[in-house]
C-alpha cells in the first residue's frame, strides 16, 4: 500500500460525499477505500472532521498502522436492524438502576472518537454504537469515557476490523469490551442493469416508474428478474482485554447471527462499569432476526430505486437529491 497525499484523500472523500444522483453508475456509494498517510501529515485533514456536518462517508485513521479508511456502507437498513438491539437493552436496564448512575450513562451512534493514547494518539474512528460513562464524581465535572463499543462492518476487510478492535482495546484504557459484527455479502453486489445499454436502462426504469410509482414496499415486478442483493451472512465476535498481557483477545467462538439457534452472548453491567450494580444487560437478540429479514429486503429495494434515479429525473423518484448519502 503506497502512501497517499492529504490532497488525494480529501479528493476521494469529497467525491463520495457530494456524488450527485444523476450519475449513471453510483457504485461508488458502496465503495471501501484504504489509503496510507504518515502520522506527520494527518493534521492536514482536519477540515474533513467537521462534527457539524452529517458524517458521510465514515472516515477513520489508525495511527499505529498509518491507515486511512473511507467507508460508505456504514448505516444501511441492515445496520438499522442491529443497532436498536443495544439501545433497547440499555434503556430497559435503566429502570433497574439508581438514578445517579443512569445520569452518567451516554449512548451514541456514528460519533467520532479521538481519545486514543500513545502511538495511536492521532487516531480517530467512528463506531456503530458506544456506551460512554461520565466519570463525574461528587459534582465535579469529569470526562466522558467509552466503555463498550459495537463495530459493524459491511464487507469491510476482516483484517481491518480486527485492527480496529486492537485500536479500541489497546489505546483507550476505559474500553472494556468490543462487539465486532461483520456483514458479508457474497458475491459483492454490482448493479445488474449496468450490463444493459443506456437506452434499454432508460426504457426499463421509465416503464417501471409509470406503473409502480411507489417502491417503498417491494421491488416492482418488472425488476424482480434482476439480483438486487446477494447472500448475506452476519457473524459476531466478542473481544476483551487480556488481563495478563493487556492485549485484545477474542472471547469465545464466532457466532453466526443468522443461524436458526445462535448462542447470543450475555453482557453484565459490572463488566463495563466497575463498583456498582452488576445485572445482565437485557439485549433483545431474538427481536433482531425478524427485523434482519425485513431490512435485507429494504436494502434491495433501496438499491433498485437508486439505480433508477438517473433515468427517471422528474418522474417521481428520488431525483431531487443533490448529494450522496449512505444507503
């Protein structure tokens, strides 16, 4: 992997962020880029870290590996089937906790974390879900400490996801546990209508829009002959810090979340927040699987609608969109 200049990285990121929906091929919206940038130059990309803007695409930097990643499949319908599991679990738990502790718990999604230490000091990363603890004691303001992290990757390289786990557990000492969830689509999806001529694509989508103006429920029958999503597998790994070496280690076996009877992991609050109550966190895993099936279908519908946009501008599709956004 060759080193890239900050200008190259900025150009790729902004090309994705501001991709217009009249592009004939929007496959860039499902791209994953890994570039190498020296730690000495990463400060030149501060303009990309604007917290006031919606974070798309997700950008991350691992200073230990000097890797800059640009992720676009970061909040798909499949993500939206998984992430509520964690919010609902902690919200249900709050009813059993002292109010003084509840006030110190903070849950975030798609917020960038920059509290990495040591050789990873210049790193930043966005996770799908993070439990933070406000370290405020006796009325004195403290810090917001990440304690539990959920990383969800969609076709992200497995090696990069494991590097991210080691970043969380190795360089933020307050992080106690990481759930690593990888969504894999096999084979990698490609818009099937790209094999048609431009004239045939235009005719296909215009005919579809005229007969099926509302695509929110299902893929129109004219387009069902095409593959809008491939085989989806989802697995989960639980990672913790080895008490002897201090390094990240996997706890237990990898879990197939789409199997008929997965052995879902349990988490106790005392593993994440020491010195207080230690109830099991009631993560509603079994509510997630029905949502997964629905959201996989929704993702297929979204891809289908998005492919139609360049050919149906002004025909009642999403053509008013002017900037790229995650699927």
